[in-house]
């Protein structure tokens, strides 16, 4: 079965550079979530989209922005990168939002800022 | 957002021993989900509990939801090395658009 696809899988950037992560949800899933997971930490919710509209916002820095496109894929744009942005970024998707829905995670994008 | 606390943070067990992780919330939860993340992997959905006092089993894994729907537990009987990983509980906020994870319990199994 198709899963959540994230690209790139690994990314190395220098401080103050910009990075873009892409996420392709499971077909027919209309809700996308972005999480950031630092080493040894639990996934921290960044932002979610439902039907191409921002649904909720968590601990996402102002330097980051995201959107969901008409084909339901999503992109997370990160600017003025800092060393502390180094983390594993997960995208997840679900069919409809709402408590009780199972969300499926992609394999993550490793961002290293040097 | 919804906050869930999870203990213990780490657990080392000998293969064959049992393991339990606990999840607690200060507020009543509509439901709770459990995920497993292998080292270097991504969170994988295990189960969802919805009803007060619900108990569900998956082979050696037993999941419980408290009567007040404020706590939950995951118990693994006779651990195996394949059980190694971090187990997270997670709960949705009231709007149902944000899933918040507990801090996770990292399980290490010595063969």
C-alpha cells in the first residue's frame, strides 16, 4: 500500500540558508501534519493542513512556513536556518481531521544545519 | 494543546521480562493512540482506545484506557529483542486537528 512520501530523505545546509521539504500524503488523504523531532525527543507538532487550508499551528518558528497544494502535497519552507533546526522532520497524513483518525507517518527528512 | 505525560522515560529489561509504560493527562481524553518508533525509524500506529476502561490486546501487547479516560498503559509480556524502540502515547486536542505526543518511553531489551 502507498505510504507517505517525503523528500529529500537527507539534507545538509549551512546556517542562514533556506531549505524546503516536500511531503506527498497517502492517496485520498486530505489532512497533512508536520512534526519536528530532535535527538531523543518526542515529535513536536509544527502545523497541519486540511483541504489545503491551515488547520492548526504548533511550535513552528516564524522563519518556517508551509502550505498544502491543490494535489494535497505539502511543502515546509525553512529560512534563516539555525543550528538548532537540525532535526528529523516528519510529515504525516490522515483521511479527514478529527480526533480518532489514524495518522500515518512518512519516513522523515533528516535536516542537518552546519 | 493537549498535554500527556509519559513514564518512565527509559526502561532496560532482560529478554523475557515484562514491560509497562504509563501515560497520564490532567484532562479527560476523547481517545488515546499508541505508536512505536524503532531506532532510526518513524512512528508507527499501534492502536487507538476510545471507551472508558477499554482493554485491547495485540499478541503480547495489552493496552488499557483508564475509567476516567485520563490515563492509559501499554504492557508487553515476555519482551523480545524485536520490541526495542520508543513507545509513544498520543492524544488529539479538542478540535481534532493536532495530535500531541507524550515524551515516550524508550525500551531496551538485553538478550
